[in-house]
C-alpha cells in the first residue's frame, strides 16, 4: 500500500464516521489483480458500544450474495449440466406455478393470470423473470400481505413463492430470482447451497470467513445493523439478523462474511476465474458472464415501497447501465474513473463493490445501516472508488 493512497483513503473512512450525520463504522478495501492494495476500517461495530470496526469484522452481505450464487450457476453451465435457455420449471416444477399479478379487485383480492411464456434460467440470471422485491414494489408488498407470503428475510422456500409483476422477458425488475437459482444449484449438486459454495468457490478462493450460518467466531465479530431515523438519529438494531441457522440458504441475500473474503472473490473475476488455491471458472466463462445480457433493455433506478429499508434512487443517474450474470454493467465510463463494461452491485445494508476488468481494479465498501442508499454511506463509497482510481489507474 502506498503511503499517499493509504492516507487519502484512511481520511475518507474517518470523515465518513466523524462527520455530522455519518455512519457508526465502515470497513473498505481495494485490490488489483495481484493482491490487496488498501484495507482500512474506522468507527465502531455498534453505535454507543466499545468494539472497534476492524478489517476482519463480519457484515451482512445481503445482495452481494447474488454474484457468488451466479458463479455456482455458471459452473453448472460450464459443465453442461444446464443451459441458460432451459425452462426453470424443467428443474424446479414449482416455479412453473407462479402467475402474473394484473391488479387487485374492489375487495382487494389479487387478480392473476398465467404468464405468456415460461421462466428460463436466463430470465432468473438477468432479473427479467417478473419477480420483484417487496421493498421496491408496492404491488408485490400488497400481494404478500393479502396472501400471507412471508417476508423475503424469513429465509424459507415460501418466501420466494410470490407473484410475477410482468411476463418473463418483458422487462427488468430486481427481485428474488437468484434464490430460485440457488435451489437449482442444490438440486444438481445434491447438497445445501452453503456446502456447494464452500467446496467449489470458498475453498479455492480461501474465503474462510463467509457463510450463511454464523459460526461462534463470526458472531463475535458481527457488525450491528443500524437504522437511520427520519430525523437523522442512528439507532442500533442488534436483533436484525437472518434466522440462524437458516431454513434455506438464500442464494440472493443470505451470506455473512468479511470484506477481505469478498475481495478474494473480486480478484478471481479480475484474474479470469483463477483463485488463490485453484481455478473456479474458465476464462471464456468469465468473459461471457461479464457481458450485458439484456440487449436493448436497461436497468433503471428504483422507487421504494418501504422507506425504512431503502431510499428511492439510482446509481450514477444519467449513465446507461445493463445487467450481466449476475452483476450490473455500466455501459459507459463513470466519473469515478471506472471503465465502461465494469461490473458492480450492492447489499441492502449499504455495502457496495465494483470489478473493473479493463483496468484490473476492484474494491468494496461496507457500512451496516438502513435504509439503502444511505445519505452518508453512498457518497463515502463514491469518494472511495474515485480516490482509488486517482492514485492507481494507469
């Protein structure tokens, strides 16, 4: 780590914690293809507590889980066990029972119809199946309430059996698609998703601190999720932890882990599928999974239906963005310095990462606070990424 880069990034982390309206704690890291170029932490694991945020702190990765499950799916594709064009119901008949929600009648009863075409694995990988999330769709939230469908955070199979918001392939909508894909991985491997990931991804990458189930060591380093109130006050919510052990390993949002572990995953993508202790994917597969799969469709911003969980917003408004397997792709270069065609995404508790295969840079920023797109976390991350490019981009 260069002294200038370390000083600049340390300052960003410290200011994000210390400034008015800042976050309780943050841990962030950056990497090139060869190894970690920066790691740092600032603040506390819980506001008002004594435990410092450290580089080995455990965070709720939430939707940062999706890309990891996506790799497990691409391994199945690489081995010829499935095809992206396969109808998902061929492997999971229950997904064929999902219907399209067309509205609600005068009594509030959901109006449903069969989809005009079946859901494919490709639809699930690209979030074009019609499945949504309750906190980004008022109709989806209303359907769950009326039909008694558990919240997605319940981490069980019933939680993903919701309504389709449109016909598969017609639009892009962020939702529980990757949870279904996790079940397909389990069917073909004959094991829980967590065990599959340990054997086929975490082991080769040396990700020893990432899991759906918190070990005693992980729990001792767990960062508390906080809630930013409308008046700006930040309140710890230590009880906000996914069911332990989970009934279902949720491939879309269930993992906990360290920032350092996730950096190993990022580095694998930068190195065309080669991990610390072995190859995870073939280079041609990494190239394929990094491409826009949406055609003319684009990924828009979002409107919240649950302001306590997520703010409405967009990443880099005005810049065209698409979707790959399973990352967002920025179609043009971004003001931070990130090259066109780079991969990125985020987690609900304000985790953000990027993977720039062109310049060979990537990084991750973890705060643990709600709602998503936090007024302090997101600007801090953008400043972090920008500073990395200012010091390292060639």
